[in-house]
């Protein structure tokens, strides 16, 4: 009897191991079967277009001139001397940085207001999302009409109130400021809702303890609110920067990059060079530069987020 029990133990263990191996192999096959379609779809919709764009950036593909020759780094060497691209690169940095900072500041202030106790709070939270719900291209065309120097309502109100005439979309500085402010008007409400969720996650006991210790409202804001919402702000800011770099629909509807190239951004320049002028090789080179910028911003934001999480 004892010998049979001893002999049965190795066989039982081997059967268990064999069963586990079969289970793991089935799970691997299931994993491969579920992931492969998504992986292939991602390759078809992301990796292939990126690789194709990189390849086209080394050619002079132009459907109007019927050229498609390999030119090496010629397109990249042309970018610094191109007036339109230089202007677009400069305003892209200004537009992305200024609009992102203002979106974070205004969004946090709106969130703090919506987080306060007052009658009609639910209604205020609802109407707050109206600007964000408007399609971006529609918002661009809307403010293009509102800021028109002849028929716009905003210049008319300013003139009726102060006696001064403003022409924001005609001067380069005015158009740049208008583009940044319209972007903030459009996107700050969404950031406010995200910040509101973060503020509601802060324990009230922290504020109560600070009040007992004699900490005033300004100090509570800097010592409690800011540190606890900072990781959320970094995440929102990084997404906002990447999104601003890749989109041009607001600029397209508001100024179309004008006057001149004062409000042109790199993504709009890609559209103009590729879709309007059919210079696909040069447009692809600008796209690659834009892709590198997005990658750098993403890496910086990721490192900042990780450091801040460790610090706090």
C-alpha cells in the first residue's frame, strides 16, 4: 500500500503539470487570437502610414509636376529656409504653450467655482460644457464672424462701450491673441470638468484641519489644492499639448493661417503643402518634424508625471 502511494504521487504531479501546460497553451492561443486582429489593425492604421510618410519625406513627390524621385535630405534642408514653415513653427510653439497654460489656469478656476456650494450649481455645470460641445471648426467660423471688423458683434460692442475700433483678425498680433483666446474658450470647460472630479476627490478633512491650524484660504489653495491636483494637471497639459500640435481645425476656420502666415501652425502647413499644393514630399517632411515634436513632448510629460508621483 505504501509503495503504491509513493508511486502515485509522481504521476499525480506530472498530471497536474501537464494540465497546467495545456491550460497555459490554451490561454496563449486565446490571447494571440484576441490580440492579433487589433495588432494588425493598429499596424494598418498607424505604423504603415507613419513609415510611408517617412519614406515620402525623402522624395520630391508632386502630383502636379508628376515627379516622384528620391532626393534624400533635400526636403529637410529646405524647411529652415522656408518662410511659411518658419512662421508656422514659431507660432505653433507660442500657440501650444500659451493656450495650454491658460487652459489649465482657467479650467482650474472654473472647477473651483463649480465645486463651491451655491444655488443652480447643477445648471452651471451643464452650461459650462456648451463651448466644448460645439465642433471646433464651427467655433472657428463662429468667431471669425463675431470678430469681423465690419460686421462682427464683438468689435461693435467694444466701439459702443469704449469708442475704440478694434480689428483683431487683420493685425498679426491681434489674430494670434484671438486664436489663443478662442482656443481657451473652447477647451477650458472640458478641463474644468476633469479638474472638478479631481477636486471632489480631495478629502474635506485636510481643509478642516488646515482651518483649525489657522491656515487662510490662499495658503490652503497653494499647500493642499495645487499639490493634489498637480499630477492631474500634468496629464491634462500633456494631452492638450499633443492635441494642439496635431490639430488645425480652429485655425482653419478662424484665420486660415492669416494674415499672411501670422497664425499658421505646422499641422495647417502640412495640409496646405500636401492637399492644396500637392507637394506631398515636402508636406511629409514637415509631418515627420511634427511627429518628432509630439514624441519629445510625450516623453517629457511622462517623465514629469512619474517624478511628481514619486515626490508626492
